[in-house]
C-alpha cells in the first residue's frame, strides 16, 4: 500500500511516515497510526480546514466532550 496521502485541505501529496503531518502525533506514534489518522500536510492547512468547517468541528468537539463526560460519570458511578 502506498504511504503517500493527499492533504484534505489543499490536495498536496505528503508522506506521514517520513515528514510532518497533522494532526501532530506524539513522538512514539507508530507509522501505521500516522498513516491511518493523518489528514493534513501542514498546520496551516489543518487550521484553514478547521476554520472552513468551524460549525461542524464545534459540534464534533461538543459531541465528543458530551460522550466523554457521560462515560466518566458512568465510570464514577460504577466505582461508587
Ligand atoms: Zn495541505
């Protein structure tokens, strides 16, 4: 399988395994994970894309926070 990816914002070809990609990953992230989760070739492209999709992005963040909070509450309840 090719290790090239195309930036979701500008379409530029990039290589998450060999170069920077975004979202930025922790130092020890595996190549497999980078290839699976990288979406942008530059931080500028990621920010531009987030700005263009700010309504959907805000909804996504709120949704994830809601789910995380409920999971935490449930876990706390189970432990109590
Ligand atoms: Zn780009």
